[in-house]
């Protein structure tokens, strides 16, 4: 069962910093999956493989910080976490998550807004 996110500013900063050290392919796939999930919830629109490939190519050309910002905005929009609040959903269905506890390598990353 999913919960609504309720965490401190430190938790939000940890999520943002963790996104910065994640593999960009994971971030791109979270965006693509969220797009597909959104279409399924809104009249069952299906994307063609060509459309998905075009979106993947577009995302692949974005700078890493822009990709992180896009996923962070999705997290804020969906506002959902796993039971216990240890991981937040990157996409609306929770197939892609990011930990709230700071990941190894994320301690020196930029906080929100820097």
C-alpha cells in the first residue's frame, strides 16, 4: 500500500541528491514509464514504438541536471511513497523508486536549488 509523502526538507534534499547519482537510463525509463502510465489512465492512449524511441532520444540529449529536475518534479506531483516512507515513487505506479536515505556518493551532490 502506498502512502502520501510527508518528510522533512532534509529528506527532500536527500531524494534530490540521490537522483543526481542514479544512472541516467533509470531516470529516462522512469519518465517514459510515467508517460505510458499517464496515457493508460487517460482514455487508454497507446504510444507507438517510434514515438517512445523519439522520446528516449530526446531525453538522451538532455543535460543530466535537467533530467534530475524532471524526475524530481514527477516525484513532487505524484507525492507517493512506499509503506514506511523509505522510498518515494518516481513514476505514478511506483515501478521506479528512489531511497530517502542518502546513497553512497550522494553526500557531495548539490542540494535543491543550488
